[in-house]
C-alpha cells in the first residue's frame, strides 16, 4: 500500500522505536530461557513474546497496520 495523505508513511523514528521494542523482547526471551525458576512457564512465555514480535513485524514492516480488511488486508492467501 502506497502512503497517502490519510495514511502517511511511518517516520524513521517509528521504525527505530519498533526495532528497539523488538530488541527488548528478544533480550527478555533470552533472559527467560536462562532463569531456571521460570522453567515451568517457559513455553507459554516464549509463545506470548513471539506472538508480540510477530504482530509488530506484520503491522509495521509489512505495512498491514495501514490496510483495511475491505482492501484485501486479510492474511489469507489469494487464489490467483
């Protein structure tokens, strides 16, 4: 989707902020793996953190945050 006046392209600052958040989440994932007290909750915590990272990547780097469902913004494959 091309940037329009109603949906301007995100600024460099936005991309840097998203990158920083992804870096922090990755650091938390690595830390959680090495904390033995959290071993019982390891899988659910990593799944939640990975889902958060997936959502950020899809919304910002694939520009789906600006796409509406009526303009083909669904995640399903198109049959063409």
